[in-house]
C-alpha cells in the first residue's frame, strides 16, 4: 500500500514523512489521520531515532467536505446569493466577498468583477432612495430586512429584485 511504501522509503533515507490517510475502525467507523514524522540516521545511515505525531483530523475533513457540498449547492441555485462584509455601511459600502453563478446570469457581471466591490454597483437612477435608506438602517441595526428594489445589469437594463438580507454574527 502507498502509506507503507512511503514510510519504508522515509525510514531508509532519513526523510520527513507527512501524510493524511483514512482508517476503518473494527466497528466500521472511519477516521482520518494526519501523520507527520521524521527518521534520524547516524553517520552510517542506520535509523537511530524516530520522532513524530499522529493526529485525528476527522472533524476537519468532514467540515471541508461539508463546505465543498454547500459551496456547490449555493453556486447552482437559480436565485442570486451575494455575501458582503458587514461594514462599512456608509459609502463606499460593504465589499462583496462571495457571489454565486446566478449573479452572472442575471446581471451580466462576472463574479470576479463583483468580488471586492460594493453591491451599490447594481444600483442606478431608478433605485428608490427611500428603500435603500431602509435597507441601510436595518443593516446599521444588524437586523434582517426584506425589500424590493430596482437594480441594473452590466448593460444598464433595469430589473426588480427582492432583497432578503440576513446578518450573520461571529458566533456562527
């Protein structure tokens, strides 16, 4: 098996070994292991000491798999999902840190064009200032808000959008 071969080579050559691998427990459970170690050789090339650590990284691997699953699911939604920083609320406004694929279909902007910019890029002359003020006030108070507003595509075409903002806090 690959692990045993790499382990054998590390011992013979006095190299470091770092690997992640899966083990199946007697009851059928699965655990992910991260192993880091080094073999020390004497002047004759004989292994004289091994040092290392073995760590159960199952929780990290499961969290990574869940994150990939969620990212893939959100990217395929037909609804636009934009995630911004919470601050600053006042101009220039919060920066976009994530946008799903639907934003490209609706707005004509590439996700890469929007990340790092403010959602205000989507507003224009028909965007109702009173509605935008209500959204701003809700964000300042860190409370959810749902509003309808006119936004604009990359080419300047107006479209109505239902905005549903749900603030997230550091305790998530």
